[in-house]
C-alpha cells in the first residue's frame, strides 16, 4: 500500500493531512523544515509506475546511483529524459553491461549497492532495485522525499560516486527527526546499533541478509530486557553465516519469509516510532566495503505503515 506524509505549517492543518516540522541540514541531519514523504511497498503498489512518473517529472536533473538497472522501462525513460535534462547514473561495475550508455558510469569499489535517484528537488530511496524482480516480485520499499536538505545530502553523495571517490569525508551527525547516512564513511552499523539500544518496547525487523554479529547481540540483549523482538529474513539468505539460527536458538522469534522470490527489505522499526531503511543489509560487507545508504525516520505514522507491511509478511510465515 502507498503511504504519504505531508509536513508543513500549522495553518495548513485545515487540509486534514499529517503535518510535521523538519528543517535545516547540519551535516547529514535534517530538522525543522516542511517536507513530504511518500512510502510505497512493492509488489503491492505499482512501484514501476511510481518510479517512471518520478523520473518523468524531471525538469532539470536526474542523478541516480542504482545497483542494478535491468528494467527496460526505466532505461528507456532515462534515455528519453537525457535529451532534455541533465542525466547521470552510477551503477555497480558488475551490472554496467545491462545499461551501458554515455551517461552511465561504473563504480568499482566493492558493491555500489545504492538505490537512489535525485530528481530536481526530490529524492527516491529504499530497498528497491529497478529490475523486474525488484518492482513486481520481491518485497521492497520505495520512498520519495521532498526536502532541500535531504536532496543536498544525497546529491553530495552522488557527486562522490560520480567522481569515483570512495569513503568520502565523514559527516557531522545529530539525532533529529530525519537522518541520512552513507556507508562506509558514516558507519551505518554503528547507527543501527545506536538506535536499537534505545528500544524500550519493541523491535521488528525485515532483512534480506543478516550476518552482523554485533547487531544481533543487541537484539539478544533487548530481548532479555523484555523488549518484544521479532524478525523476518529472506529464506535463501539463511546460511551458516546468518544470524537466523542464533537468534532463534536464544528465544527470539525470527521466521523465514514465504515469498517464492525475495523478501528484499532492509528495515528495523523501533518502539513503533523510529524506522531505519535504505539499501544497507546488516552485514560486515554492507558496513565496511559497499557504497550504501540508510535513512532514519522518527515518525509514528510512517512507522505504522512499516509495521503493517511487517504484519502482512509475518502472517504468511511458513
């Protein structure tokens, strides 16, 4: 289902929308400035059409960092828009052959695992790759955010990728309503651990790949503290390296997903209020070797939409 939050000034409350104050960027942090945020869950929502319409809305620029661009409709739209706006794309070197054209560059540092596009004054992010599986078969999330500070952060990261820089300078970080982080320079695993340690009531997670021992340790400790911890993992990623058996053995209810394709989310929901999502899987590679991004959202309505997605997938457990 699609979930949209509109944030703005109090005088706009008559529109019966949801409003929040967000704002000025400090480093990679957003505070107190109106924003809009749309959340889509694939394949329930038509994520392909959402992304195509988003790209088509460009009047000045499209700057994308996309791990895999296998979807022909997205390729065609980027080619079409390149004739009238500034289009630049970075993709992982292993997938360049899928879309090798004049405005596409390959990243060669580990995996360039991002899934974001900057279109004028908006940015899309989340777990969805623009591939047939990504939009129509796998469980994914796609966020579209309009906020000047968020766009500035993602554009700065894009420029690093476009120039071939790896582990660009670390950014100043404070705890606010919306935060963006880029791995490896922003230490994404440390951000996840920091947020998990705050949990008082619940932690629900959906992870494609989960091998990070220290993140699992915090889940185990929180479970001992009485926090309700539940998780869903992609079935085909459960191996001897996964934290699946360890968590289950120690009493945390973690299930394998039932999607015959992939459960591709990378999501933690904390205390029904904080959401961590993006391209980052809780793995050592994702934290230290790959180009990744996460966004931390502190908002109960948005968290509720992700909990609904969690409950929907959890109810179909094997």
